């Protein structure tokens, strides 16, 4: 084979041989690198696996009993389980002195209550009107009549005519059912029939006319009331 000249080997075979040689060289280089890396990693693992030297143990002295964190358990007396006994305090009684007389209790002073004020009942409106008219100096004429009776209507007409002529006369026409509205002015008079004419003056006097009364009779009663009121 050595005697065979390389020139006789075909060009294509030479290239294949060259490629095989190059691949072999590369394979050897890669294999060598892998072997080196595996050996280095194994060495590192070996170094890491080595145990570190244990730290020296420090023996600390035990703390004394009076400085320990846990409080010492109190000794339980065998009789401590029984129920606690409660002491009852009895107040001391003071014996009364011999010969000492008890003092009578002084009653508390109560302030007298003020007497309630008496409120006068309000007067009816008709009574207030009569009081106001008398205060103005007028003569008040109260004609108690029955609107259904002829004589009563005639007397009421005479009274209207007199009040129209004399502006100093205040006329009030009322039925027997309306007597209570005039209060004391009609309560003092005992009116039992109609027509009845009451003539009131400022001094509190009153004249009473019962039955039919003509105009001149009414005028005379008004004149007398004015003389008595002066």
C-alpha cells in the first residue's frame, strides 16, 4: 500500500478521507472537553459535599431559680380546695344612754301655697253691650216681647220710634228665651209676662213697665231715668 502513489487515488476518495480525518480530530477534541468538564463538576460536587466543621458548643450556665422566666408554682395546700369563707361584718349597735330623752323631730317648714286667683266669668256679648252703652251715658231700653203677639208688636214699634227720635236711647228687643244673655240686668227683674219694658240708667236703677205702653209713657220713663242718673 505504501508503494502505491497517492496520485493514483481518485480525487473524490481523497476528499472523503480528508473529511473523515477532520471529523475524527473534532470528535477527539469534543470528547476531551466533555471529560474535562465532567471531572471538574465532580470535583466541585465533592468539595461541596464535604461537611463544614461544627461550631464549638458553648455551655451557658443555668439561670438561678429566682431569675427564671417561668414563675414558680405556688404550693397548693390540701385544704385550699375548700370553699372560701366569707366574713360577715355586723354593724356595731350603739346602746342609748340612760336618762337621755329623745328629741322630737322638727317638722319641715312648708311654704304656703298662694291662693288661686278667682277668674270672673266672662259676660255675654249682650251684657257687655249694655255695660258699654251705660258707660257712654245713654239710657238703655230692654223690650221683652213675643213677636207673634199683636200687643207686643205694637209696644216694640213704639220703642223703635222713640229710639229713632232720641239718639240717647239704646234699644234692645229680645224674647223671653234671650233673657239669660243679659246677665244681671235681667236677672234682678221678675219678668213673668210680655210685653215688659225695662228702662236702665247709669246709676244702676231700673224702671219696669208691664203690658201695653204707648209712646208718651215710654218717653216719661226715659226722662225719669235720666233724672235719676244725674
